[in-house]
C-alpha cells in the first residue's frame, strides 16, 4: 500500500470524448512504456446469436493478454462492423472486460478506450464511463454530423473540426 514514484505515470486527456485524431494518437502510442492494443469487438454474422458469448470470451481473453504483453491501454473497437460482421454492444463489451479484469485483479493495470459507432448522446457516454470506459471515440456521430454539413443540412458554414469541437463541448 505504499505510494511510489513508479505509480504516478498517467495519461491525461482533456475530456473523455476523443476526436478521431486523438484516438489515432492513442492507438499509435509508444512512449515510455505506454503502448496500445486494439481489440475487435465484432464477430461473424454467420455465427448468429450463438456467436455473442464466444466473442465476449475472446474480447476478455485478449484484454488479459494485452496486460500480460505489457500494454497500458486497450481500444475496444467496432470499426470492423459490416454486412458480414456484427458489432457487440460497446456497453456490453466494456462491462464484460471491466468486470473480467476486476475478477482477475488486473483492472488497474490497463486503461479502456472505446471506439464505437453506437454511442451518440450524453446518456450513452455516461453509461460507458459508468461501466468502465476511460475514454470514448464516437466516430459515427462525428461522421453523421460531417455528412449533414456536407449535404447542406446544418445551418452555417462549419468546418469538420468546428463541428467536432462543438459536439464535444455539448457533451461535456
């Protein structure tokens, strides 16, 4: 229970909602022992509903392997979702990983970042943080807003960066 200098290393983010650029920086982080592993939280559609449990077991196993391999962060990502791959609910994936690591007394050894298309509003972000996420990249929300601007559906002349900044401010 001693406090030592070795325990004071932290990664500070200005807020839990990450831009795509901030997430890319975290994904490619390799500084002073800080490395990130991305874990795919999708599974083959061909497995049907029975594929969910094995997918969750794989995701939890990969999170523990990341700790064993010395990674400081995991990114739980549903970016591979498509017509053939079903995304696991980001809330379910975060909760499963968080509790799995707590059971194995490893949760404090790694940070959990979520890259998800299904979180769009403040309630979703609050639930994800409450279930164990340390930061969230709602890439699909950003892309939907950019698309609306590009199609002339948003009033004003906003850049993608301004839209992203306004969205983040609104979700604070």
